[in-house]
C-alpha cells in the first residue's frame, strides 16, 4: 500500500493535504479510499486493496458512499480533475 501512496503523491501532490484540510474528520482509511476513488478504482478493487472480504464489505460500501456524497470531496475532486485535464 505504501508504494501506491507514494506514486499517488507524485501524480497528485496536493490532493491528500487539501482533502484533509477540507474534510478534517476523515480517518486514514477514508483518506486512502478517497485516493483510490480519485483514480477511479471500483468498489471491488478498493476492497481488494484494503484486504476487506466481500462478506465484510457492507459497512465499507456505505463508507464509500458517505465519502463520495460529501460536497467537500466532490468539490476537491472536481478541482483536481480540471487541473489534470
């Protein structure tokens, strides 16, 4: 997982910092989920990366929905999409 985070930080150097500033209540796992959502990982791939079995995924699916429905995450994601296109 560390190599993913390092590679992500090279591609999107300000994303994690800005995310934490915008959504201060996020846990480290939620930040990782946001990073994976940013690069369009599917829910299944996110669960695989976090080593969560499908049987335990119910709570994590709602975590992903909660993150993606957060207006701060949407604004931040849209801002970075404009910068990288």
